[in-house]
């Protein structure tokens, strides 16, 4: 549709004509020769050499080897712990019962409602007995309302959290290593 537009055809033909004029001009020859000279000078420069050989030098450096070894060790340890915990939790009755809380908003909402109910019952009993432990009930009520508040739009709140972003970045560094995955396959 846009290719069949008369206005687009006219503008394209004007631009093609200007391009042909520029390519045949002396200004183009001068600028192209300056660009070729800079390219030749840069290709033999120390800066270009550093950029071309930086990765190889980094991989063979002692500091990089130590850091890589440390990350591989931590990754292997985390993978070992993850496998052991997964095996231990697989047949757990506790985790079978709490399987309904797989989504954090549902867990927060349910925990919040239970906490508010528990806190209100403590408050009522404290008022009936005229006891000072009613403040503990108030803490449970406030915790419950906070949990219910956090359960609404939790994903948006977590995506804007700096702590969650930092944990995700650290997890990418520690968890994803192809060589460690190959070690686990052997």
C-alpha cells in the first residue's frame, strides 16, 4: 500500500537523485578519502589491537581464572544443594499440603486473612480478660492487612523492587553455567 503511494514515489525519486549527485561530487570524494585514512590509521593502532585481543587476554589472565573457578565452585555447590533439597522435598507431606500456595498472591492473601482472624481473636480475648496481650493481636492484624495489601498486584511490586532485580542478576551468574550443567550430566 505504501509502495503505491504517489507521494512516497516522488520523495524516493528526489532522494535517489540527490544520492547520485552526492556520490559524483568532490565533497563525497574528499570525505570518503578522509574516512579511508582514519580507517587505515585505526586498524593499525594500539586501541584497535586492545579491542581485538581484549577477550583473549582476559580469558588467559590469572584473575579471570580465579574468579571463574570460584563461580564454578559456587555453581556446583548450589546445584548439589538444589538437587538434594528437591529430592528431600519431593515426598514431603508438608509441601504436598502447601502445594496450593504455589502462587505468592494466593499464599499472601490466605496468610493475611488467617493472621487478621487470629489477631482479632487475640484482641477479643484480651478485651474480655482485660489483659495487656491485646497488642500482640494488633500486631497480627497489622501483619495480615499488610500481607493482603501485598497480595494485590504483587508481580508489579516485585518487578520494581531493586532487591528482586539484584537477586535475579546474581541467580543468572550463579545458576547458569554450561560447563557445570555438563558436569551434572556425566
